[in-house]
C-alpha cells in the first residue's frame, strides 16, 4: 500500500480542521425557545423562517428557533417551574405578569416595545355550523336553552378567559348591570358540554368531533380551522366583543444565564417589521403597521370592542375577582352545573 505523502497529510489535516471549524460554528449558533399560547403555532412557524433568514442576513449567523405551545396559563406556569424560555409570547398580559412577579422578567417589560409590547391582536368571535342553523347573532343567543357552546377552560387558557370576559363585558357595555352580566354568563356556561385545556383542543372538539353548535374562539383561529377541516363553518361577529392583545417579553433571567439576550431581543423586535406584520395579517391577526393593516382591511370587519382594562380594571383585578379559586367563575360554574 502506498504511503501518504506530506501533501496528502496536509490536505487531510486542512479538511479535518475545516470540518471542526464548521462544527464549532454550528454549535455556537444561538438557540431560542419561544413559549407561546396554543393557537399561535402556525404563525410562529412561518415567522421563525422569516426571522432566521433576516438574522443570517444581518449577522452572518445561523439560529435555531424552537417553539412550545399549550394553554397560555399552563405555559406561563411551565416557565415559572423551569422551562427554559428565552421569550414568552402570549395572548394576555396576565400570563407575562405572573412570570414577572416571580422575578424572571423585568417589571417594565411592557414598556420595552411599542404598543405595550403587543405586536398583534385579535377578537373573540363565534364559529357556527354552515348556514348558522341555530341563528346565532349575539352573546344572548349562546344562553338559549338547547344551544351547545364550546369554549376552552377559562381557568387555564387565555382563549377561554377572553370568551368569558367578552360575554360579561358585552352586558356592561350595553348599559347592563353586573348582576345581569353574571346571569347571562352563567347561562352561557351552563350550555358548555366540555372544557378543553387549550384553544386548539376546543377547535378539535367542535370541528373534528362535531360537538357543539357554537365555538367561541379567536378570530385568528378561524383560518387554521378552515384549512384543516374545510369550509363547513360560518363566522359570526357579535355586536361587541373584547379586544385580545398578544403581548411578548424576553425572559431576562434565562437569556442572561444563556447569553442569548441579543438574539432574543432581536426576535421580538422583528415582530414589528413590515415582513412580520404581513405574515401576521396572512394568519388572520390584526396588525399594528398602518400600511399592512390598510392592505388587509377587507379581511378584518370593524367591530365595537372593549378592553379588559376598560371594563374590568385590568388583568390582575379580573383574575382576582373572576378566576382565582372561589372567584365568580367558580361560583357561576357551580351554579350552572346544579
């Protein structure tokens, strides 16, 4: 067997060194985990591709982007319990506040980015069977006897919490009293056959399992339902509904420990870029960029909305009064189940 020449040995050594350098570069690529709510997975799947390309273009680096999705409050608890989220992207400020209260996120998180750190929003609306056989038009119709309503569990999901608050707030905004709001909400929840642990699970119950006459969900979820299950449903906008804002935050303690702050901050900041806002609008999310919003205006009907701050005095007060153990939600659910 011929012996390797000095030239061959040098070439081999150079090739090995090159592979080692490539491996080291790949190993050094930052990796981020985005912990998010249940029905945002398709949007972030597309957004991640766009951001990775932008990051590569501006830094010359690759980046690894991982996602975790589930009921929003469950996700927040997972972060508190040790899930290594670099960023948290939720559908309500409360789920970021509870993480901030544990010292993992700075108290001023909502002031670090525009629009109180919420790059998109959505509305709570109704999805009904094709032709709307039950004639559902507004929240009062969900309280009628014989109308089955699917809504995720307000105790563990932002989607369900918004549905509950939208029903209650619709009464207050029309001049009703808290007692009347409680009565309507109790009747609606008496019509709920099953409480799923996330918005996507509720969609499966309604669209795949065929349970319920009405699905109360985010406007942004409808596109995914149509793509997966076909055009067998109609969307109904109530006379008024709650504005569901989608805030985001860097998990400070995690990024500082991992050394990923630069990438994590860039990941969230890019959500306000025109490219990201285009992606959001295509996923049926209401966007902040005026140019993009105008382009997709026909897809987003103007509906009277109210905020949690406006009707309930903010998320923390709403949580304490309505959703904490023994709160109004537990009380009306107990009464509804008698």
